[in-house]
């Protein structure tokens, strides 16, 4: 565990990437939306701009492990330790940033949507419940995207662009196969009912299972990486 902590701290020698950039981009997006909704007609305003921080977590996962892996291994760190330390960074950042999003959502509620009925940090269904649910869902979703990005970064490091394209094609093929199985089994109505009745907490649980699956997949891949 001490090695994992050291690796997580090693990543943070680039504080702008991990600590500054996500919030800077989200702050810019927030300011743009606030200006727009101050001059827009009255009413509730929902934005999808909060997705920016989630997409940046994916990007951080890709570049965080892909670019610095060779140097980390050159220092004598094992692939398993390097992967574990990077995953620890993902969990820590997700917990902290998820808490920040939860606090901002609380301010948004208290101010009536920043005085313009803007729902920036409140997302219908998924991020619109009690504070602890908002934090847990944000934490799980941010962790999932960072880990997913890590797997992409490892694949690209191991097999370059052809491997990355194949990796994407394999995932699309799996989704198509699942869709075909549902179609052949005439299970689309049941599938629709399942997701339409799924609570936000239930969806968070599914995302947590998916995150664990991606974590295992990335671990299996990093053991075969050559630099």
C-alpha cells in the first residue's frame, strides 16, 4: 500500500492535469451557462455541461497511465504496483471531486438555481436525490470513467493505434451481440421495464459492478505491457 501511495503522489507532480484542469474547464462552462440563462426567458434551465468533468476524468485516465508508465517502470516499480497506485489516485480524486460536486449542488438548491433557475449540478434522476446519493453516484461514475480511460491508455501503450481501434471494435461487437440476443429472445419490453423502474441507487450499483469489471480488465492487460 505504501508503494501505491507513492505512485499516486508521483502522478500528482502534474497538479494542473489532475487538480486544476477539470475544475477550470467546468468553471468556464458554468460561467457561460450562467450568462446565457440570465438573459434567457424565465423557467427551469437544465444543462448537460456537467458532463465535462466526467469526460476529463476519462482523459486523465488515458494520459495518466499511458504517458508515465515507462518512466515508472524504469524506476523499478512493478506493473501491478503501478496499476494499483494509479487506481488509488482515481478513487481518491473521485471521492474528493464527488464531494465538491455535492457541495456545489447544495449551493445550487439553496440559491434557487443560482438565481436563474439553472440546474447545472442537478441532473434529473441520476443526480437529483439526497446529498449522500449524489456523492456516491458522482464518486462511482468518476472512478468508472478514470479506470476506463486507464484501460484505453494501457491498450494504446501495448498495441498502439491498431490495438486501440481493435479494442473499440471489440466493445462495439459485444454491444451488438447483446442487442441481437435481446432481440432474438424478444426481451426488449422486459429490458425497458427493468431500466425504467431502476432507481438511481440501483443504477449506481450497476456502475460500481462495471467499474470493478473494467478494473480487472485493465489489470489483466497491464501485466502484458512492454515499454
